[in-house]
C-alpha cells in the first residue's frame, strides 16, 4: 500500500496527500496543475519512480542488442 496518494481539490487542482495524517505533504506546492504532475510527485514520494540513470542504461542496452542483431557485431 502506498503512503502518498493524490486527491482532487477543485475543478482542476490536485494535491499529494499523506494517507497516515490525511494532510497535504509538506514542502510541495499545495495546488498542482495537472493530475499527471501530482501522480509523478506521489510516485516519487512512494519511491516508485525509476532513477534517470537506470532508464538511460536500459535504453542503451536495448539499442546495443538491436545493433548486435542487425550487424552481427558485439559492442562490448
């Protein structure tokens, strides 16, 4: 179960809520513009977001494997 969740406040305002306290998370803007922005912040707080370096590495590995398949050459 995730500790942080998003909640819709008004028409287009979203906020990240701490489920333990029921209050908005401190040190974050109280109103976030989009649901996607609020979900990204909640995922980051829940440690679900993959660090940037891991994403880059997996993309490079995918490209290396594709290049190996096309050319028959090893890249490492």
